[in-house]
C-alpha cells in the first residue's frame, strides 16, 4: 500500500519528492539512471562517463528533509 501511495503522490503533481522511498520502486535502478540523465543534460556531460555517488546523511526522519537536493536526489529506505 505504501508503494502505491508513493506512486499516486508523485503522479498527481509530477514533482520529485524531497526524499524518495527507494525500496518502494519496482525498478530502483531506472530512477537512479534518470537522475544521471537529468544531470548529464543539465551540465552537458556524457552519460557514459557518469557514475553514481552516495553520500550518507545523519537524517533519521524523512520529514526533516523539506526540499529536494540541489544535485541528485535524497532517498530513504535502504536496507541490507
């Protein structure tokens, strides 16, 4: 139900959330690839030369993130 709720919220406004529940996506790698594509187009870079970089934050509650990241995206819900 949470997965559907996230998709409905995104599809209503088509604005990226401040933090996306990455584990709730059907294909999370495609979302990460789209982030790289947006960055490559914006900065006029070759997509083939791009790589994902992860910075771990000390935010414990996703509600503390009130605005999307300037570059890339905030995600939550990783697990091992």
